[in-house]
C-alpha cells in the first residue's frame, strides 16, 4: 500500500476496464481522489490483463512514478475532425517533439478508422518516433467504446501519452501466428476498409467459397480466416480481421484499410500457433536483455481471445514465462493493435496480434 505522500507523487495511472465499469461516474472520481496529481487514462476493453491472468467485467490499473522521465499527455475527440488521418496529425501537434522518446496511443475502437489514425501519426512524426498502443474494446459486442484522459470516459476519444528523455528505454514485439494459404491475389476495388473485388472477382463470393462449411457460422467463423495484406511498398503482411460480410453490395468490411493494389492471401491459425506467436513476441523483448522491466504492457486482439476460448490464458502465460524478471504486467484485449513490425519503427495498425511493450528507466 502506498502512503498518502507516495500517492501524491504518482504521475501516471493507466486503467483498463470493461465498458460498463469504465463509464460509472465514481470510477474516475475515485481514482482522481486517490492520485490527485496524476495523469489518468481510462480505456474500455474486450478483456483485462493483469500479471498472468485475464479478467472479464473488471477493472485493472497501474500507478506509475518516474525518477528521471517526463511525460506529457494530450487527447481529442474524433467528432471534431473530418477524418481519422487529420485526427492523428492533430494529436501529435498537441505534444512537444523535442527530446521525445516514445508515444503510447489509446484510441476509440468503433468511431475511429485505426488505419487512417496510424497514417496520421506516422505523417506527423515523420516515422521517427516509436508508437505502440491499441484500440479500445467493448467485449464481443462491437457497439461502442469509451476512453477518458483526466475525465470520465466517453465515445470517440483518442489519447496520447508521450515519454521524454534518454532514461526511458522502450522495447517492443508483435506477432500473429497466422499462416497464409492459397494463391496471392490483388485487391482491384476497395474503399478504405470495404473490400469489393479481388482479381476483378467479387471478394464476397470468393471468400464464401473459402469458408466452405464455416459459412453458416458467420461472423464468428470470419475470425478464423482473416486476410493477410501486403500494402503497396511494404514487404511484410498485416493481418486484417473481417468484421462482416455485406450481402447487399457484396463487400467485405475489415477492421482496417485494405487499399487497392495490395497483395492479399487468406490466413488460418491453430490455437497452438497463436500461443507460440505470443511466446515469440515476448522472446524478442526479453531475451538477451540484462535490463529489468519496470512495466510490461500487453495488447492482444479480441479475435485471438474468441478463437482460443478457454485456452486464452496460455498466451499470457507464454509471455510471463519469458519475463523472468517478473515486472508488473498489465494490458487489455482490443479491437486493433498499434505497433511496428519487430525490427522497424514505423507503426502499423495490426489485427489478431499480440503486442508486447516493455518500459525501463535507467
């Protein structure tokens, strides 16, 4: 337990909660009362992670005090902008760039186009600043998500928490565990996250043929077969989750943009592969590293959680196994993960991945 004086020195509180708890008026008020001088970020989820456990319908939080690192925060609401790209650019404009080491971004997962938000963030930082984070969740309902920075959470918010100085060291890893199958094809007609044609054929009809016996269990079955998308100019595929199939216009609606000219292949995975991928993501940040993490942040996807079912705890256990220094671990299940590929700094919107971010202060 912290003393009253120690509570006053807390600079940042990260809180992840199911939406029903996050919107309760007393939640923010009680956290503010306990940590009067902290920056407080509250984010709704599709599941909460604390240490090596996954919770439902709960609230988890971590209180952080730094010795040498400074933080600055900013937020905005998507309703104030014409599009999500502009919102990403505006969010970065709210924080100083001098001596900036890293940005944690938490975003509405329903009203914000995550792909365009990330493009705006990259544009404003010239792809030179590490950014990780995720899109808020709403269980498996996909109805609305809420976030709040130093206020009660509401729909449409996007939050940036910026870390400054040379004493903060951030490591990141991100893996999916999905296997591509079938021929490589080209996106020939799409609008943002709505895909109409692949190789000049109806994407809807093509995908239904691939689903085969799983077609009767849409939309859950679409989580089993996401799309691997290689964007023009990129080499590594992004995983794109299919949110729904539109019978009226024959389109497939994804949790992220699928631009024309992208190369795509269908994907599949087993629970064992997903768990192994989480282990690989952890290994990339913990192995051959003499630093002791002060905090480990995990952002995984609601799709992975639904697919793994009762075995979902195993992907968290695979990570904490590699975290032999036993740092505090917190996180959430999201509607999209923000992270670069492992060896890069340009952030991407990912679906169906496990993203690990570790924080050290030297």
